[in-house]
C-alpha cells in the first residue's frame, strides 16, 4: 500500500540504525556513528549532521551491537539525564484518554483530533517517545526529546540538515517563533519528496521546544496535497504539548 510506503519512507528520516552512544562529561548523550578519530577529536555522524567532539569531553562510548562500553577512565554516570534518548525497545507508559494523549514515561500530554490513535510502530528512533496517526493512516505525528548543548537556532539548523539529507527537492518554507508550554519554541514548515516512495511529495511542520539543554521536537506530516486542509489541526496539536513533571492533569486523567 502507498500509505505503508509513506510510513516506511518517513521512518528512514526519523530513525537511526544501530549506532554508538557517546556520553559527555556534562551529561549530554550523542547517538551516531564515529567517522573519524584523531588524538584530539572524534567526528560523529548523527541524524542531524556531523559533530566534532573533543576527546577530553567524552566520558564513555557504548556500542549497542555488542553491549560493550569504552570508558575514558572517569566513573560512569549514575543514571540517564532527564530528557536523554530512550532505547527503542524501552516500554513507553502511554494512554489515550478521550482526546488527550498521556505519556507518563516522558511526562507530557497532547490533545488530538477525534480520529487519532497511538501508533507504536512508527516510534523507531532512540529519541522518539511517541508515535501517533489518524485512523486512515494518512496523517502522522511523532514526539522526540533529547539533550543538545547548543542554541535553539543551531538545533533547528541540524534538524533541517537531517531533513535535507533524507528528502529530495527539500525546501524550507517558513519559520516563526512561538511559545509552547510556556517555553520558547520555533515552528518550522518544510517539504520534500520521498525518493524511496516514488518521489511522493510530503509536507511537514515541526515545533521545537527548548528547556535548558533539553529539546523537544513535535513533528506532524502528511502527503502535500492534504497538508493545506489539515494544517490548522496540526498546529493545534503541536501547540497543545504540555509537560506534566509527573503530575497528570484532571483533564488527562478522565
């Protein structure tokens, strides 16, 4: 089916193959493939582009393929920092109560249209915490959260670099500052074609919300001919993102 092809094609954009997990001394976790190593630096290819890491800043390097970990001599951190990437096979505690999607694992809620359902099959990338879709499987939304030490603008540029690498005929359409969940955010519209799905044209809207060094990205998409009609619903969903800090609101509990 063309819809299944659309899902699989988009997963190629948001998913990463088995990769190294590099923990920095400041608590940041970088997921990617090491492409170059020098006495001073390690170059890592991530889903957002290449990053140069100082070897003196690296705490551990883990290799998920064999479970090995290369320790730089410093004690390992006692736990994963809040907002760090989750494993794709981790159990996500989530529920859909009426129109309110509740994610207790990552402590956030979203308000969805009446015809939307939970779609764990599109939650592929390590940092992806939620996968949602309309019942007709023509509209999709994912929520990802990760640590990043840079600015909102630089994170946005890395996000666009990742999209540019995976989409043909990529075009960034517009962006606008926003406030979501009481935090600074950026709303970005872009489009492109999927080379693996007969160059199907797809349009996206992403909201990037920043809280300290934690970046939450809520992305919705559909085939381009439908986007104009569903854009208001997409924007409403993105703007409905609320962190709960472990406290589920009365509306979400009902």
